């Protein structure tokens, strides 16, 4: 399968799917932080770790959004 077998619309759909998955995962992490903060003794190390994971998701989302824009311009 060559690149020519994957249409522009296919590429945009695949990228959009990845972006959506990242948004879902990020939302799950935000809920995990909310739950942790609601506990009687929140674990700050866990919250810090989760925030780091969210930062990674934000970076990935930015890269995918840039790729989406580039594919749109093709």
C-alpha cells in the first residue's frame, strides 16, 4: 500500500481519530485528578505525575493538529 492509496479524507479522518482519542484520555486524567483531590488525603506525587501526562497529551495534540492543518493544505 502506497501513500497514494490513502486519500486526503482518509488521512484527515485518521488524524482526527487520534486527536479525539487523546482528548478522551486527557479528560480521563483530569477526572482522576478531580477524584484524587476529593480524597481525604490527596497524593501530591500522583497529581504531579498525572499533570505531566496531561502535558504530554497537550504536546501530542498540538503536533497532530499541525499535521491535520498540513494535510488540509495538500
